[in-house]
C-alpha cells in the first residue's frame, strides 16, 4: 500500500511538471505587466516600494514552481552554461563583501535582490527558448509600455487617469514610474524592442501598428527630457541597424523618415488652426516642444548645468571612495552609508549652491559601474563585466547562427536593447530601478535562451526517497519572497504614515508609534530610527533619543542630520565628551550646517568649566579656546546672531581676552539692547577694565531686564 501511494504521488508530481511550466511562463508575463503599472499611491513613500515588494514575492513564487516541478523526478539534471561561472563568482564576491559592510543587513537585502534578479534571468533563459514564448514576452512589453505611455502623456495635459503619489503635484508625465528618468529607463528598452518587432513582423497592419506605437513612445521619451534616455535609445537603434544589417533596413528607415515628414507636414497644416490650453495653435505648441528638446540636448555640453554638475560632484565623491578602498569596496548595498565621508568642503559648497534645501547626499552613484566598484571592489567590477560580456557574446553567437530574417531581427533587437540599457547605466541607476532591472534581466535571458550557452556538460542529482522533502524545500523561496515583499511593503507604509502624521498633521505621538512599528518590520533601515529619535528629542526625552539615535548611527555612521541630533542628545544628557566626538563628525560630514558648531562650542565650554573645577587650568583654557574657534565658525554663517555673539564674548572673558570680549558683547548689545544676560556680562567686562561708571550702568540695565538674577545686584 505504501509503495502504491508513493507511486501515485510521483505520477501526480510528474503530471504537474508540464502544467507548472505553463504557469511559470504566465507568471513571468504577469510580472512584466504588473511591475511597471503598480505603485504605492498615497500610501507609500516612493514609487519603488510596491514594485520591489511585488518583484520579491513574484520571483519567489516562480522559483518555487520551478523547484516543485522536479519533486516527482528520480533525478535532476542541470546543464552547465557558459555564464554559470561568472554569475557564481559575481554573486560570491558580492556576498563576501558583506563581512566588512557597516550595515550588513541592508547589504544582505540588496544581495538578495541581486540573487532574485539573476534567478529570474535563469528561469527566462531556461523556459523562453521557443518563438511563441519570446513573442509572448515582447507583446506583453509592447502592450504595457503603451499603457504606461498613455498615462504619462495624458498627465502632461492635466488628465490624470491614476492619482499622483503623495507629495507629487502638477502635470508631470511620470506615469506609474515616479520620475522622468525612471520612465526613460523603461522606454529605452521597450522602444528598441518594438523597433526589432517592426522589422520581424510580416503583415503590413502589424508593421504599421507597431510603427505608430514606436513613434508614440519616442514622443513620450522626448517629453521626459531625459538626455540619458535619448542617448541610450540612439545607441540602441544604431546597434539594431548594425546588427540586423540587411539592405531592407535602409529602405525601412527611409520609408519611416518619409512617413514622419509627411505626418509632420499634415499635422502642421491642420494644427495651425487648433488652439491649445495656452491659446496657442498645436503647431506653435509643437514648435515650442521642439525648441525645448533642442535646448535640453545642448545643455548636456554645459558643465554647470544642474544635472550635469550634480553627477560630476557625485562621481568625484565616488572616485574618492574608490581610491581609498579600490580592492574590496565597502560592501554590497553600503555605498550610500560611506560616500558622504568623501565629500570635500569645496564640493559641499558647490552642492549647496546647486540644490539649495534638498537632501545633501545622494543614495546612488548614478553610474552603475562605479557603484559596483565602490561596493565590491575591483574584483567585483571585473566579475560583473565578465558576466555581462559573456551574456553579450553568447547572444551575439546566437545571432550569427539564427536562420530567417524574422528571428534575426528579434535577436538583434534584444542585443540592441541590452546596449541601450548598458549605455544609460553610465549616467544613471537603471539596473537598480525595479522596473528596468526586471526587464534588463528578462531581455538578457531571452537573448541567450536560444543557445542556452550550453557547455556540453551537466550535473545530475539523484533524489530517490528525498523527493517529498524536496517538494517542501521548493516552498522556501516562495515563503521567503512573500514575507520579504510583505515586510518591505508594511514597513514603508508605517514609515510614510509616520511622516505624514509628524509633518502634515502635527501628531508626534502617533507618528512615534508608526515609526516604532516600521522598525519592527525592518530594523536595519536607519531612516526609521532617525525619525523616531527626532521625535524623542523634540519631546525633550534626550536619554531615550540618544539610545535610538545611537542605533541609527550604527546603521548609517555618516548621516550628518542624525549625528547632529545624537550630539545634541548626548549634550543634554551631560555626556559632553561623547557629544564633542559626535558633533565633530557631524561638522566634518556637513561643514555648511551652522547648528553643530554652536552645540560643539557649548560642549567645549562645559568641558572647560569641568576641568577648571578639577584644577586643570591649562586644560580648561584649551577647551575655552576651542570653543572660541567654534563660535567664530558659527558667526561666519550668521554674523548677527545675538546668541552666538553673547556666547563668544563670554568665552573671551573666560580666557582673559577682555578687549575681544568687549567687542563681541557691545555688538550683541547693539543688536539686542534689552537682553539682560548681555548687559550683565558687559558690566563684568567693564569692571575688569576699571570702567566703573559704565559697569554700573550696564549692571543696572541687566537688573532691570532680568530681575531674577541676583548676581547683577552684587
């Protein structure tokens, strides 16, 4: 009976195998459809979160389906591919770099993201080798990109088919992707693929329809003003031309140019009489758009243009980081935690002038190759380039072996799309954008699926009685992916809910509860601890705030705003030595922020008083002199700050620089003549100078302004 049940179970599992492949292919297409369209709306902090959550859960389920289909087999046969070795080497280097990362849990999450995407690539390469599966993926991309483009272009006209995410307003065509550059990350792939589809299809109506979609998406790409996207598409289309090569391409390009010119002439004639919302004709409006595109393109050659200078500053910081740690890097996913320490004062000034009140440090290098080098060292970069070049070489070899112009056009389109993405990755973060990263690895899988890159060798594992155990093991990636995606989603929901309650509704207690719940789901995210510590500080709970902010400092040791709060909390907790060390780090990380200078000066003053009480006169004087330096630095930012001037005068008096104390206090008194503390200290200075009448007058004013202080009355 037991043997019969075992046989029946095995037969059922074997029967599930073919069905599971269909389910797996359908799941891949569903991800291609949903990931670009889903976003958090008014419930999440950014457009990435929901996409990543769906990606984690979806790929985890796909892996479970793939592993589950082997549960009824006696043995598993895995063919070795040419890309296996560089893939494993890259994954291993990326993982081992976590051992010296400052935030290994954040790095582990980033590493798992890489592994999930690489696993997705392997699934596509294994199951999408047929022409039908390939066309299914391409048509899904074409349909989804059309929907994304319609939503985005209508947004430019003030028609919002989907609500903008919280904090976004105006008629910006970000569609469901969240940023014009993220739109370009996606469109540069879809445009090149659709161009390949135009060449591959034989029916005229399909060519016309796909050609219209191609022009439609190119127009949307131009509207995004993404110069990196424009260059990437240009490189991709040029690569498509070189790779496909038949004479028919030239005829198609010539016919396309004639169609565009004809459509433009007809549109100009019709559009002259059609008004727009700005009371201009469509023709005039179109000319304005052309001029805007031209000006945007020319701005690429302006080294001081906003986005150009921004990237130059980020790249300079990144290169400085790499120069210090070129071999091993700082650890996967830890670039953002280390790069702030490498910004010079000159670059701080340039950045402050450029972005004003925006955040002062980037999270990405805006160059995928530099970021990999910074995180995984030169060996990690070499492994990544090895993997990418192997994939490109396999796809190229497959292009040379395919027969038929249709198949050649599709393979050329896949290779050209990879070229477009790798070009844009020189100036952006498209391989970390969940939508474009998913599509990049899909395209890589499709490009090598035909040949598989088989080496002719394989490894076989005999399962035997472990088949049932293997079936349950197959559920592990599904559980991990779903829980991981849910954790990211729920944590970000609470984090964003806390931000709204704190900043928009002035409900710090409720915001504190929300941030605490966010830390329960993702305890390694420094942002949650930072916000929780901020609320505790503003609620005058320095001891608790210090404990929370110390954890934020462990997770992100170079987060200047959190260090400023931590230094303040330590000072209020009467731990001035620790406060001094933290505040010095905060100043080094952001030397243009005035607050830590004044806080550090107060901490140094308190240290001086303590050493004075201990009988260490030299130590006390040294502390007071350092405090004077900090007050002078603070006054360089705010030369008429009364508090700074008064404190500087007191410090000068403490070290016996009576004339300097008088100058600072007189200036403070001119700015705030009713300040009793200024008048009282000015009276003490006059007494020290022997100017008794002026001292008496100042002390009388001090007693009148601040009658509770007995010292003014002598």
